[in-house]
């Protein structure tokens, strides 16, 4: 680090009633253990949460090393609407996302801030993720393409970055707009599509930045007819809007057939090999 002064940044995180208090604790702990600390954590409770979660938040709010700005939705309004609200509350030009059940590597934000500081044309930057089970045992690393053009091509098959790993420049929202609130089950795909269509520049760092918790419920949320139809519709929209190869339609249809089967082991296999 030396004498280099890095820009201030915000972390945007949401919690809701079904979040595990112990996992929220570990998520916050990982932010307080960063080599370059956030200037603020904008933390939004999406509807009433448990006393245990409130207690965890209160414990970290009492520390002075990071300012936690806590906001509360009276009712649960959903992730997209809550993130849209959160972006407007963040005070700094760089906004990093964090999920309440994941764990940041200790140098995640330092690496991203340095990268964004050195690449002024990049509007959004993510990285690889390591999946872990409920006991924090590693399952494997999910790698993403690195350059803007590679990510655009990859988008025909899968989303080109992991939402929980990203950091934005506010320019992303000025170009692409805020989080969509009228999408069906798949805010990320439409959000990234709006970014590509609006001229935002994407990148991923060739590093694991976040450990992501994966369990049976994780896979159950990713299969079934309704979810699979929504994913297929959005993927076809991406292929058409970005003028990507027609081969991607074949992949999208094959993936749809597999993911409509409501069996976690089938979804887990497909999720691992069709990403």
C-alpha cells in the first residue's frame, strides 16, 4: 500500500427475516477484517428481522472502525427494490455489494479499489467466487471471464459476473439506471443487460474475492418450471439484444429442460457444469 491513498467506498448489504444470524455475523466480520476498510456500510433491513439479527448488527454498529448506516423497510419489498433504495443512500463513488450469508476474503476490497483506480474506463468489476457448504467447507471455485468482450460473449450462456462479488462506479447507474423492480425472478440478468446496452464497461479480476454459501435451498431456488421459464425468456432476450451467436439458443433450451426437474442433485450437477 505504501503512501498511496485509495478512494473511499461504500458497501451495500441487505438483510431480511430468514437470514441466519450467525451467517450475518460472519459476513459483517469479514468486512471489518478488510485490509482496506469501507468508509461506510449501508445496511438495509428489508422488513422486520429477528432479535438475534438486530443484536448482531448492534454489536458491529458499536464499533468505531466503520460507519454502519442502518435503514429499515417497514415491510418486505424485495431485493431489487431494496437495492435500488440502497444505491441512492450510498455516499461514495464506489459501491461494493455484499450478501448477508457470504464471506469476503480479507483483501477483496483492496484489490477491487486498486483495479478500479487503475482502470478509469471500467464501470463495474467482479471476480471469481469459492462455493462452500453450511460448515464453510470448500465445494469448488467458479471462474468468470475477465475482459468486457469475453463477458459479453459468455452472457449468451450465463451471467458474466457474480453479483455478490461486484463493485460499481456510480457511472454504472447513471448509464444503465438503478436496479429493476419489475422483472420476474431474475433481476441480475436484466440489470447486466441494461449495463451492456447502455455502454457500461465490465471486467472481472482473476482472483477469488468472495466465499459463497451453497446449500440445498440454494439449488431448490434455481429449478422448477416458473423459474426456468423466466430464465429462458431472459436469456433469449440477452442473445437477441446483444446480437450473440444463435448457438446460444440451443444451450439455453437444453438448460431449460434440465432445470425444470425439481431434484436438487440434478440441479446441482447442472449448475456446476452448465455455468
